[in-house]
C-alpha cells in the first residue's frame, strides 16, 4: 500500500510557540515515504517560510497574504494530489508508523469512512483528546479533532471543504455533520498516536469568543428547535468548565458570554445555510458531549 500518495497539509499559524520543524521531522522519520507535504503559511511572517524552505527543500509552501483562518486549510486541500489528506497542526508530531497504520486501516474500510480522527496526546497536560472514547468498543465518532485528522480527498470534493466563515474552531463539528448527512462516517483511529504540544491553560480571548460564537452558529445551521434547550445546556456547561476555577475567571466568562450572545445576534449569517441534520445524527452528537462530561467528572472524582 506504499504506492498510495498521502498529502500532508500543515497550516503555519501566527503563534510564536509553534514548532513546525519538529512536526516535519517526525514526518520525515515515518516509515511511510509516499507523501507530499504542503505547508500553508498563515503566519504573516515573511521570514517563516524561507527558514522552513532552507531546512526542508522538498516542502511545498503556499503563502497567504494574511491570517485567513480556515481558508488556508481549504487552499491546502484543494492543492493536494493524494488519495488521503492528513492534517497536522504545526505543533504536532506523528509516530513513526502512524501514516502506515492510518493508510492500512482506511484501505480496509469502505469509502463511507470519510474522516479519521487520530489519537491525540498532549504531553504538556498528559491527557488524550479522546480519553472518553479510549475504552469504547465502537470506533465511530460524531466529530473529529481537526489538529490531527485524515480525510478521503473524494469525500471533501463531494461535500465541500471547511466553512471558512467560522474562521476557526467548531469547524470540525460543522464538517462532521455535513459528512454524516451525506452518508459518511467518522472513525477513531486509536492506534495512530499524535503528540500535540498544546498550551491549553493559556487565556486566549479570541479563541474563547470565536468558539462560542461558532457554537451558536452551529446550532442555528444544523439543529432542530426542539434540540436547542439541550444544546444551550451543553454550551453553558462547557463554558463553565473553561472558566470556573481557572485564572482570570472574569475575563474568560466575559469572552465566552460575549461570543455566544454575538453568535445568536448574528443568526442571519448562518440562517441562509440552515440545513437541519437527522434526529439520529443530533442524538449521536449530543451523546458525545455528555459522555465526555461524565468521563471528565469521573476522572475528577478519583483525583
């Protein structure tokens, strides 16, 4: 199966904490060699791409004129040639056999498996992104982690790329709901481990604001009115988990609330895209959140 081309798309963000060199080195160390690496430079730093190109001349670099958020991913995807598109955040490292295991798994599945969410481990917090699914028998997920995931290129061509009006965050949920509505599945690739060096404790006002604005937009775009009370409870619980007991509680609460309220005030932006998914998909999506909350509570109780 080493003859199958895998396109690896990395978006270089504006953060000074990224280590894209480490990410590319982990790809180079992979036992799977038939890859193309596309780096989309969203950093607004003219020197960033030059430094990467000096170290890795085989990397294809696409430079964006400004930080375009999700649009940069869409540019990378549309310029890819592989059967599969592996997306890695610029502060990720993939295991040596990760790409091989990923390709072998997907080749054994039907084309209805359109998205694979990789097993993301944060060495800083020593936590797994999908810890609440590690012991689940089913590998079918309701969404995926965009920082380390794989797509069938054909699926993206069929359903479209990220909704770049979200700019960033919650875009994975939107793409998952659109994919599931078209008969595709999201699978958890438990054996493909990716280290994601993410400083989750740092206060990032823009991330908090956009995350909760986009949660409101997601509700407007895909969910029935009967589901909204559960969604609002979900969002309030999640917002509380990000604010309570954290440094700068008032600032966190302000940006979370402001983003969520603004999302509903600008409902007309997403109303034109409204396409409610089936009740079975809505139930699966909500179950993921409550399972994650329950497992987190259990972990907290045992500390």
